[in-house]
């Protein structure tokens, strides 16, 4: 089994190479998930991501362009400069600050009213789950909020368009994907059951609700109510 850091680096390299074809492969003609996407978009609209927003793994901007409908400013972070270049072209809004960084080694330079990430939690290795949520907590002041979206536990049945092959035994959380040029890349993929994810986060002190909608889930909530050390200063104004 390859080392975790090796897999993270390979995952980053994969998304850099996939950037040019990302939108075509995630939203193909006749998108079978259009109705489910509309439900999640409606949930984000009801959530209203106001104030200063941090988007982790912002990708090509499919969600960034929805965040700018509400946010006063956005920090959009991704490990792929190629993804960020496409995001900038798609969104074209001066309120968005772009940061190229690996989320696993990045530290927040500010506090945010909202942290949002889509189709990212499934790429967080199980051993880094707690550390990742500790990072999200450090980004949020008391009263801050989080919104997240990802594929549900059985979503692998719908991955044919990504040419996805599961590697190792059940629970190995590793897949091999092929790009249009035929190259093969290993990617971390952890599918969560919405109820199990909600229970896990609540056990960590998060006040969250996670809802399933077909092949996807979305969740929203607030960080644990406990003294925090080393957190950035709260944003001015807020929500």
C-alpha cells in the first residue's frame, strides 16, 4: 500500500492534469444528476453564504460562481493552479482572492464567516479526517458556519464516466482513474453514509445536519462551542 503523502501528491497531480477536461467529465451532456444538483443548489441558496467566505478545493468555479451571489469576499483555495486559472476565467469577480495551496499543509491567515467545500471531503484520507475538521474549526469564529457537498456512500455505481477502478479490498479508499489521454492515476476516495458522517461530526462537537439526496449528500452546521487556541482573528462585520 503506498504511503499517504505519496497518494496525496498523486491526487494533486491528477487534478492538475484533469483541469482542462474537468467540467466536461463532471457535467456531461444530459447530466443524469441535474435534478439532484438543483436540490443542493437550492440548499446553498437557503443557507446564504454571507460575509467573508473560504472555499476549499474550489476547482474550476462551479460553486465559486454561486458563492459570489451572496458573499462580500471569497478566498478560493486549490492545489491546482490550472484549476484556479479556469475558475478565474469563469467567475471573473474582483471579490475573489485565489490561493494555490495544498489544504493539508495550509494554515489560515484569517477567520471566515463561512467555510465551504464541494466534492472534497471524499478525498480526505481517513487518518486525516479529524485534522481536516480541526483546520475548518480554526478558520471559523464562534457563530461561523460550514457548508459541504459530496458523493454518498453508494455513488461509486455512477462513476463509469470517470473510468474509475476500485483498488484493494473494500474499505481501502483508493481508486484508479484514467484521463482522456489514457494516463492512470490513483485517487483517494472515501464515501460517507450521510447518517454516519453526521454522527461522527456530532461526536466531535460539531452542530451539523447532513442530508442525502440520491447519489449525493450535503451538510451545514457550526463548529464546536469550546475554547480555541491559535485561531485567526474574527472577520469584521460578519454575517
